[in-house]
């Protein structure tokens, strides 16, 4: 047993209530130190964070925790799910994150989220900043307009797994390693019917925070924004536009990365993440003027 | 350069057994426009049966993909620049127009993305 080539990741199921509804969520974690809660992208699951959850340097300083949203990965949909269309709302998303924080008794965790998770950290910055140590938004914008008919993602004459995988494949940078590219696509191919589309309801409609950004106080909780140059869903310009509205938000444009930096090219991404984690460790991560890297 | 790229597409596609296999339920004629040159591509069971270079008289097609020379030239670079590295990306940035009945395109999206990316790894040699 002790000689088995296990990774350091431990996965367990968490029983908790979100709103009034009992849920069973799948949670993975590894490491010890500052809690770092990881939020996956729309239509995917916590497997995206496998590189963080396996990085010895990070695990020595951080307790890395990644959970699957309800309806995603190994988390169950709640009882009665079959009776209505799945649509992720801003309220449900924030409630889910806060329920996990409470259930795991996390003391001022840092949160890293990508895409819809990158939007969720903005909701946390607006509504719950005092409960978090730092927020990291990957591929984070205040709003996104749909650039294709989302109806194609969930209809009986188009295979959901095939179209979701093919649709997001272009959001990966062309330089990504083949194995990591195709594992990222595989996660999307495994999503439940209509779940990616339902998450995009939050991304393109209900999660619009454009009018609420003035409430973000990066003095209370530092905000780091990192976006890949090949991301055409949330472009570097979208993130720069977001950062112009938030004093103290720190922007990094990541070369050779797309919309899924954590899973499409983990080592390239970790080179961008390590200085952010170092700043969180130093607790000296709240400069008062925005800084922007040149693409 | 984009000259001659589409003319080679049948040879490249039909030599790719896994692409043809994945297209085995696909029967469609679609139009691809490279600048002002239209090509009618006829696919049967995943194989390209014919590519008819325009101009056409009264062509019939299910969907059309239209982009300028410069956009396709960027798309077919070995490492394309952001916005030109994917068909949906080119639609997002306004470089590519998708017209007609999108159903066969969406139902076989990976097929069409892979098909049109074939010239990227198989560049045309200068004449």
C-alpha cells in the first residue's frame, strides 16, 4: 500500500446544505498551509486543478482544495434535478462556495477561479471580501456576450459531449502540449447534458457584475487577474477593461495560454502563478495602483 | 499564401483514416470562400468526393464559410496568431462568416475544425 504510486491528492464526498437543499459534493485536496480553494470552469470539473494538487512546492505552503460544483464531475445533482432545466445563477454559485468554506471550516482562504470561477471571485470580492485572504481570477471579465448560439450545446440532433469538446478546443492555445490539450477537452466531453450551457447562463447573463465593480476594495482583499493571450471568450482586453474599474487589481497577460491555463499547459501556467502565491504568502500583496504587463 | 490550399484538401482528408471514420455519418456539400474564390466541397460518408472551384452557376450548399485571403493565411500558419487559430475564434473576431444551415457543421464540429486545419501541418510547397 505504502509503495503504491499514488498522487498526494485525497478525494472525499462532502454532505452539506446549499440554500435549503441537501447536496453531496466531491472534494479533492492536498498539501498543508493557507487554504487555496479552486473553482473550475463552466461545464468541467475539479480535475482541471490536478497540476496544482500535485505540485510539491505549492503543497508545502498551501492546502489546495478543489470541489466539483453540483451537476459536475463526481458531485451529484440534487434530488429532483430531472424536473427542470439546469441554469447556474450568481446567487447559487456564491451560496455553494460559501457553504463549502463553512463546511470545511476554512479560515480566510485564498480562492482561485477560472472563467465562470474567475467571475465568481468578482462576486466574492463584491459581497464577501472580508472572508477571504486573496482572490485570483483567471480568464476573468465582468461580463461576456455569447459569440455563438448556445442552443447548439444541448439539443438531440447534436451530440453534447462531442460539441462541447469541439467548441472549447479552440480556446486552448495552439502551443499547448497535446496530452494536456486533449485531457482538457476530455473533461468537457464528459459533462452532463445541458450543464455547460446552464453554466454559461451565469457567464453570459445572470453573473453580469459590470455595474457593481466600484464596491470592490482590493485593500480589504487583494485581487489578481491573469488571462491567456489566446482566450477569445474572455480576451486580455476584457480583463484589462475589468481592471480599469478596480483600483489595485493586478493584471497579467499570459503568453502561450488560452482559456484553460491550469489544465491546458500546467507548467507554463505555474510559472505565472508562483509569483502570485509568493505575494499571498508574504501578505504584502495590496499595491494601490493598477499594474499591467505588456502583451 | 492561400493559393492551391483547398485544391489539396481532398488528398489530405481522404488519407486521414480516423478523420474519415469520424465523418462516417456526414453527407454534405458546403461552400468555402478564400477571398473571392469559392470552392464547393462535396463530402460523402466522411470522404471528400469532389472539390469544385468557382465561379459556380447556381451552386447548392448546406452551409458556407467565408473569409478573406489574409484571414485564411493566418489560420494556416504553423502557429497561428490569437483570433486566427480556430474557426470559432475567427467567427468571434469577425474574420469568418458562417452562413446557411449550421446543423451539420455543429454536429461534426471537430471534423470540420480538423479538416480545415490539415493544411497547417501539410504546407503547400512553393511551385
